[in-house]
C-alpha cells in the first residue's frame, strides 16, 4: 500500500491496477534497493485514508543497528570537521538515526498511519509526502527537495539546489552559504552537459515547517532519452553527499554507523504529463518494535558540533511531531 501527495497540491493518491506498469519507484541512497508500485495513480479522499486498513508492520529491528548517544554523535561530527579541513573539501554530509521504541511515544499504543500521514500533509503543504508499506519495508516522509521534474510535452527539466538549514527565526551565516554554494555549482555543471540553455534563479529562502533552507532553481531543455543519465549523474547531489561525490561517498561509508537505506535516496513518480524525482529526506522507517527517524546535515570547516546536533533534532521532528499514536489500553 502507498499514499502520496505532491507539493502545493491537496489531492492524495494511491497506486492501483495491473502490476505491468510502475509509476512509482523508490531507490535507496546507494541504489542497491528498489521498491516498485505498479498500476495507475488513483485519488483518495481523507475519509478513505482514515478508514484504510494499513498492513501491520512486519519488519523486525535491524540486528546490526547501533544506537548513538549525543556525546558519540558530537565526537563523530568533530572527526568529520577535521577530515573536511585536512582534505580541503567544501562539505561532507553526515546522517544519523534516532530510534524510539513505540513504548516511548506519547500514547504508547499503535501508530495510526492514516492520521499520521494526513498530519504530515497539513504540516507540510509545500512538500512531497508519502507513506508506504511493502514486504519488510514501511516508510513515511515529507520533504521539499526536487531531484528533477521533466515535462513530457515541453521537454523542460527542472531541479533545485537546496542546502543550509536554520530555524526560521535565525539569520544566515557564512557556514550555510558556503554549504549551499558548491551544491549550486555542481548542479549547474551537471545540467550543462545535457543542455545548451539553462536558466538559474537567484538564491532565496525556502521554508519547510519549522526550518528554512537556501534554495536556487534551475530550468533547462533536455532530451527525454538523456533523462535517466542526467538523474544518475545528479544523484546523490552534494546536498545529501558532499563534494567530490565519489570521495565523499566512501567517507560516508566509513563515518556513518548505520546504512542509510532509502534515506537520501529518491522517489520517481510518473504521470501522463510529467516524470518527477524527489529526494527522500525528513523520513522515518517503522519496524515491528519502533521507529527510526533519519536526519543529516552538511559538515564544512565552519561547522559546530552542537549546532549540527540541534539541526538533526529539528529535522527528526518533521515526522516525529506528526505521529498519531493510539492510547495503550
């Protein structure tokens, strides 16, 4: 089962019909895992979502998962800062998982997935919101980063550079602007390989719930047969990986305690008019015993470990603060 909502659109969809079509595909960060939903996009009402019988989560806890205290995370960030300075790289994106057993959630009963999904839709109207359960996988998320949008009629391709994070009330510093700049340069250089004419916007604030990011938009005409190659080259962008890409991917494998799985991978959705790719951020994985909340941040030479911790806590709250849990009675 899958529910999804597109940015700035109130309609909610599921996928139904013959399995010979695959309009929705979820790809993991390292591209070793893929989940597909075949059929056609069908609209659902809120009442239909609330009355849906969501499959019971069957996936057990990862036997190799290693929990991490705040002190351990701060120590890990400090090591990454040293690594970034020593290797003179613009940024490296570091992620963490915050695990909570269901007994620690308010209510301590079962997750009401329908209500939780609708809560996310209301909290993040400008985001792509999804919830799916298939086999051992059960994930939910809400995020604004567009990896790519291709218009089948006009051949116009859109993407964005979205990086740097602060609470809404705080002012930007050099740390955030220096984090976002290499993302913008990387995307511009990559898209230029596939198009001779590119439009690039000014950088502006992008609000997402209780936080904001720096954002730059891109538009270009590309050939449809180049689309998958362009996406393959863009993913993972420096916003979720770092620069240089291959070097940072190896560093991520060494520094991160647990595999990212679908976190910072992407979701591909095809409709009659468009093919869209969304970066899977602000998300959570549900197991039979608890919820794993995923969050990350770009580390550069000016990063502060305590502020990085606070940033990941804010991001983890995107899903956590919208979970609806039944009372344990």
